[in-house]
């Protein structure tokens, strides 16, 4: 396993962007309907141009997204003993198989529908882990944010999506709490 240098394209940005389809702070969801899910998957060429999605596909996508968010939040500390329940259930519904490709063994989707397009996202988790970027995918620790980001810091210690915004909010709250308590 190698560490991916900053700026190198790969599966990590796709996973980050998928998790960020929900802006927690603004409560804006890019995947609010099956049609919008199909548009998002089509825009990233994860399925055929005529891809459509059903309400069941949307439920799987939302379970996958929020499960990935929980797993990325877990990257800040010791690993969880098991997958988040929503993630495990979503992954169980995605049709994948092992294939031998010219680049080596790979997980590939079975079929062509929205479930297969979502399965490409699940396969991206394995690919990100293989290239060393999966553990660098994190979610902002600010409760009101939860934005996914790629931690490119040397020691992998980044906690917030932005020090200027979320880091500042957290540190300001802590400072005010100390002042209120009378602690210097």
C-alpha cells in the first residue's frame, strides 16, 4: 500500500463527492429524488447514458452515502469493530464480482442498472484502500458540517474540512466555554 500524493486523481475524490451530495449544514440534498440520483450517476459516467433509478435505488444510495460518511468519520480515531449498519445493508444490495483485468484483480459490477452504478462506488472503496487513500478520506468533526475531505496532511491529523471556517468555530466555542467557566 502506498500513500497517494496530493492532487493525484483516483477513487477518493469520487467517494468524497458522493458523500458531499448532502450538505448537512444547509440541508441541501443533490440526491433528493430517483431522477436526481440517476443524473448524478450519469454525470460521473458510472452507468449508461439512459440510466434511470427507482425509489429502491435511491434508498440504497442514501444508505451507502450515510454509511460511507460514518466510516469516514471513523477515520479520525480507532477503527470501529464493524461496519456501520446502514453501510453493511447497502453494500449487501450491490451486485459485485471479482474479475481478472489487465490491471489485475478488480471488483466489477454485475448488470447495468442503477444498482450496478452504485456498485462502482462500492468498488471505489476497495480501490481507494488499495492505493492508500481510503484512510485519508475523513468527515469534518464539526457536528453542523460533516463535509467529507481528503486529509493530505503529512501526519494525517486534520480534523476539519476547513480550519478557517469549521476549525475556527470549534476553537471559538471552546475559548468561550473556558472564559465562561473562568479558566484562563
